[in-house]
């Protein structure tokens, strides 16, 4: 457990993060945590990306959860891979802890059939309401509600 | 409702208003988009499309959950050792072992329904 200056808890849970995602083309170390989108019934890796405006779900995950043809709004967003058309949808993503408590985040995500990469957790609509810290020596990701 | 307007006119006016909201979102000016929604004319406040945008642009809500995952170092070790054998496929791993593999996530989930892994780690190997 980490504590804030006033001795109140900083986090409710912690999980081991990984520096890479096997099979993914990232050349440098990143932060991959585990999440469960909606009621997928499994954990998946998601890259923490504070520079991303929105959380983006891997396309097959979005499809499995019925989000590609959901009731949200269509938008075209600028991503690291260019301008992509898709939809903004509201769903729940659980940030999974290995110890302590996980967090259910009712969040807006971007889903698209044109998206060819994995799942990214963006700042807007997700990370902006989460306190988080990393210990790069032990590869722990600490988190709590912001 | 303006004098002489019918429901179709209101929807058209809402569409124009929300078109501006969409443009702001696409330019990553989400705070400005929220302000524009907050300033919507009173007669548009109950429009389904506006309510949808309000929901989408609402800040995330965070609550604690008791469900946990397990430390997946053994699963990652398996991926590093065997991942190249399953390139292009989805794999499900649990307890450091391969539980199922399939060419699509949908097919993988079907296979997992008949298996014993209660909460596997699933991964696509590009």
C-alpha cells in the first residue's frame, strides 16, 4: 500500500505490469496492465498511454462485446496510426489488481473496425479519474480512484 | 420549441448543434464540447441524441471491485517461449499453461466455454 502525505491510502490495489506485449511491434519498453472489458470473462493486456485522448479497444474485443455496432456516436479520431473512423461507446472496464481491490471504470471508449493495434488506456475518459504510480524496479502498478 | 417548429425541425436543429459538438471532439477539444452541451438551448435538452452525447462525454465513474486477476508472469513466460508458434492466433493461458488457441477471439471464447479455466488471460499474437 502506498500513502499520501496526509497518510490516507493512495491506492486500493496493485498489479504487476509488463514492459512488452509479446507479438506486438513496440520497439521500446511500455507499461502493459491487465483489464477486463465489460464481462469478457478473461483478462487482456492494455497499454497505458497518457498521451492518448481516449481509450481504444482492440477490434476483436470490441466486436465480442457487441460494441462495434453500439448505440454511441460515430467520430473520426486522430490516432498514432492516422485518422480513423469509429464510434465512441460507454462501457465498463475493470482495471484488475493482483492484490487489494480492482477498479470498475464506467468509461467512454473508441472502437473501430479500422483499428489494427491492441488495447490502449487513454487519459481522457479513463486515466484522468485514477491515481496511479509505478515501481519500475519491481514492475508494480499501484492504482486507486482519483 | 420555436414558433412554427415541429418535431422534425427540432431534430434538425439538434443535429446541427451536435455537429459542432462532434467537430470539437474530433479536434480533441473535449472540455469545449462539454461546455457546448451544457449551453444547449432548453428545448433541445430532452433530445435523445443530445442525451447520448452527454453520456459519452461525462467523466469516467470509478468504483472498487472485488474481482482480481493473478500475477501473470508465468503466462508471459509461456508467451515469450511459445508465442512464435501461434502467430496470428488468439491464445488463452492460465496457470502458466495454454488452455486454448483459435484464429479468432470469438472462436476462442467458444472453446473456453467447454474448458475448466475460470478466468484466463487471453492474448492475440500478431
